C-alpha cells in the first residue's frame, strides 16, 4: 500500500465522523411529538371518532376528535369566582386534593411546588388544584394551604365550589376516579378517595399526559413533557 493511499484512508477516517457530526448538529432539526389522550368514541362501533379538526394556525385537517376539558365555574383561594378563561391559551397541570389529607396530598403538593418553581417565569404554564372536600375547604382553608406550598398568585389556583360540579369535572372531564366514601370520624384520609394523578392539558384543552404526583421520576417526566409541548408550540 502506497504512502499516499495510507494517508488518504487516514484522512477519510478522520473526516467522516466530523462530517457526520456537522450534518447531525446543523443539518437536521429535532422534532418531538406528544400523544393526545381521551379520544371521543363512536358508541355504535366502539372506535375513536374522526372528523374535521381546526389546528392552532387555522388549517383544517381530518383527524381523531378528542375530548376537551369542559367549561367550569369555581371559587379560588382568594374567594374569587373563576372559570375556564383562566386557562385560555395556557398549558396547565390539574390535580385533585383536599387540605385535611395527610397522606398522598402533601407529597403531590410538594412535587407541584417543585414544578411551579421550574416554570416560575413562564406565564404560559399554570396549575389548578381542585378540592374534593369543598364543604370543608373554603377559600380561607385553601389560602392557608396555598401559602404552605408557596403557590404563586395567578399561577397556581386552589379551587372549591359546588361538590357535584367538582366531582363531575374529575370523572367526566379528566376521567379520574373521585369518591366520597362518607364521613369517618377522625379519619379524613379514608373519607375521600381521589386520584394521585397530575394531568397535563394543552392550550386547546386536550389532555397530553397523566403522571403519578407522588413519584419524583414521573413528575420529572411531566417537566420534560411540558418542555416538549412548549417546543411544539414554539414551532407552530
């Protein structure tokens, strides 16, 4: 093998990885996707409904039709009546809890404090925590709870109101189990059964993810997928 040929092989060996890196680094664009959940079901066929869907940019396409989080009217920790306008054009994380809960709720709320801090400066991200014990959890109780977990006013809402409305929202809006098992003397944690799930909802009101609010690793996945969703919107 000649010296020139050896030199050519060595040069190619060095150049190919460098060119490949440049191509991958500058010649491609990362593209992330995030699934949608809770499609509407055709009751006759038992299959997801398909129809014309309007995208954020106004284009219409044929796609699966998904359930949207329904309209609501509740009361926040400041005693103000709030409705779905607080989540208009927002990405939001919803959860269900009650202030007398001493088991899973403190763990969930602590994780939400951590997520809130990560997105503290991003006005597109807000949090909704719904009380499943609204007869006890009035604005004063919610206000104290919000202070305990360092909730930022206007970013993290603690919500109370009509019990039937909240339970209907949980079960038929977010499709999360919520049960009032009946008052048990001295055992509030056994009185109300609710999901520990955190729910990520996009700006169109479609659910994009469910996460175990008591599991740090799963909440880390929530943080990652919020960032993915932000990236998706930034490219539209």
